[in-house]
C-alpha cells in the first residue's frame, strides 16, 4: 500500500474556494482504480491550512491517479489559490 500525505496552505481569504475544489475532486478520486482513501482535513486553528491523506493499492494506482484528467484540472484550478508549494510525503504502509 502506498500512502501520500499533502499539506497545502491557501492564500488568505481563499480557503473556502480550496475546500470547494476538494469537495468536487474527492468522489472522482475514490472512483480511480486502486484508490482506497482520499481524505481532506482543514485546520482548526488555521482554516487556510489543509492536510490530505491518500491511500492507494500500488505505485501504479498512484501513477494512474496523477495522470487523470480530473486531477490535472484540479491542479490547474487551485494553482492561484495556493500560498506556496504543497508539502508531499510518500510512504509504504507497514504490514
């Protein structure tokens, strides 16, 4: 299992727009072959900060997710909403 973590910071005043973009994306990702989980969290003390937990059956499933039209469109749509680059972590789940 491959786990991805991502932390994103929205531009001030754009957190709600970023949240809406994620709400549209999540059901599409969960329909991707090999996608097990895609959970978006919003900071309690900083509502402009988002933490995403993703889980895929394999590296191929993650690669597929990254190549989908819905992910490419999402990435373009949120580019102007982000304050800096996302912090991404990749992990192998222990058995």
